[in-house]
C-alpha cells in the first residue's frame, strides 16, 4: 500500500541513473540535513518526475524532487513563539519558492504535531495528489522515507557512480 517505505540508499540506487538526477538527489539530501540540524524529525513523501522515467516518457530529466515533509517538531519548538522564530530565521528552508531555488525541491510541509483533526485535510489532500497521475488520475503510489535515515550511505553510493559523457 502506498506510501511505499524506502531508504535513501534504495532511492539513490533506483533513481540516480544520470548526473542530473544525482545533482537533484544531493540537493535534496542538503535540504533534509538542514531540517534535521534544526532538530526536526518525521517522514517525507516523495513523488513526481524524479520517481518516474520522465526521460523516456517526456524526453527530459526531472527538474526537481516533489515532496511533502511530515514534520515532527523537537520539544524546544513546541510553543507557537518558538516555532515562529525558527520559521522566520530560516526562510530558505520553509519558504517554498526559496526551497525550490536553493535545494531543487518542490517541498510542502505538514506539521504533524497538531491534533489529527487539524492536519487530516492536509494529509488526505497530499495523499490524493501524490498517489494519482495529474492528467489521467491513474494510481501511481509514492515513496516514504524517514527524515532521519541513511543519507550518508546514499551519498557515498552516488559518489561511486560514473556516467558516460
């Protein structure tokens, strides 16, 4: 059942087949590491052209990695004032336009620390968006990877890859 659990190493092995994809993957790992450095944990739902053979389907590589981060706040950021201060101090991580520019990720955030009634609409919206094709509405699934994962092992793997010019 979607989302399909995956490690970062599995994602790198399956989808980093070109230098363009490796570059996207590296930026994504930088984004993940920046969130973790602030104390966040949680999961990411990953989808979009990065998870498809868009080179064969559309004749071009993916331009970004689409994701929803199901963000779990650290205890130090439980109060509204504390989280607001972190959001304001880190627009490169929390402003969607800046995240896309700096990390090549089309990133959405859902703060899952709120009660279920407060986040269920966001979760069901993104679940529906990410698990079905936009044009045909056909089922396609998505990947789920923990924010605290094997990022370094995945980077070591992509460092070993070579591609023909």
